[in-house]
């Protein structure tokens, strides 16, 4: 079976003086620790690349159930 997928789907600036909001869709099953590490790494990358302060970066995480995600015409819940 292929590894579970995740995808950064959008980076939306609120206004010119604000940092972006990152929306991340993840296959369900990640631990809280993994999510904390991902949020920290994404925030650090945005600050390093765009400048600004970490407090201004929003990260939204969306857990997607395996039966609600398909790749190549096959649901992840049905992959062997």
C-alpha cells in the first residue's frame, strides 16, 4: 500500500499586512505530536520565506477519512 497522502491545498493572504493562512488536508491517523511538528515547520518556513512573525501565521488542519479520499479512481479505504 502506498503511504498516506497529505496535501497543502492553499495559501491565502488575509490582507497585505497579514501573513497567510495555510490549509492542509491530511489522511486521518496522524498523531498530535506529528501535527504539532508539522505546524511548527510550516510556520517557520513561512516566516523564513516571507518574513513577519510566527504569531501572524494561521495553519488549518483537516483530517480526511480514508473512505473520503481517492487516488487513481480508487478509495484509500479499499487499497490493499
